[in-house]
């Protein structure tokens, strides 16, 4: 039930945003991850639009290209990195629910 409610809200809010590819969607498409395709990457972008600001989206996109950097952010002692990681983790959790097959 929650998944369908979330999907409805995300689709209603992001419908105007889906006309052009965003930063996260482009990074997703360029990544070498198996299963990355236009539909999945667009879905992930929709969730990014709902959960991350522009600067966070650019930073998240950089992690698609350099997964080792994600580990550095995750274990960082800097407050700014910890705050970003909390937002990034929320984004990932939401994308996992919303974009699951």
C-alpha cells in the first residue's frame, strides 16, 4: 500500500520534470552497473528530484562514477559529509522501494 501511495505522489509531482534527463539519470546511464537502463535511471532521477537538492544530486551523480568515493564519504568524520550521507541513504532507500520491479 505504501509503495503505491509513494509511487502516485512521486509521479504526480515529478511528471513535469521527466521531460529531460537530470544529473543523476545521466550518471546512472553512463555507469557500468548491470541493469542500468533508461526506465530505471529515469525512475532514480525522479526519486532524486524528490529527496535531494541540486548540489546533492551532483554529488550523488559523482558517486555513480566513483563508488570508492562513496565509501570515503560514508566513513568521514566531517559533519557535512555525515549530513549528506544521511540524505543520500534516504534517497537510496526511497529509490529501492519506488524503482523496484
